[in-house]
C-alpha cells in the first residue's frame, strides 16, 4: 500500500502534514473534501505522535503534495 502526504500551509506560517492512502478517490479523498467544503469547515487531523489537531479551512493558505511512501503490511 502507498500513502500520499499533503502539507497544509497555515496563515501563521506553520505546516501540518497529513497522510492518506494514495488510492483514495471520490468524496473520501482529502483534496475533494478540501475543495468542496465551506470556509467554516474544521479538519480533524489524527497523528500517532501529537494526537488530534483541529485546523479550520480558513486558516489554510495553500496545500502542497509531499512524498509518496510505501507502507508495509506486516499483518499478511
């Protein structure tokens, strides 16, 4: 499985990175949700290290794509 990394560049100069499966498509993909939601929308980003981060759409200046990483599935 591969995952795409997106970098959310915020008004205050900070950058928040998120990951999603590269095969995500349709309404469930981050970019589709980002483009179609209203400015009042708040994204809840879950990270193994920092826990939950809440980012309002109006605080995001722009989004860039980062690396694509291969995730090993050790359960199979």
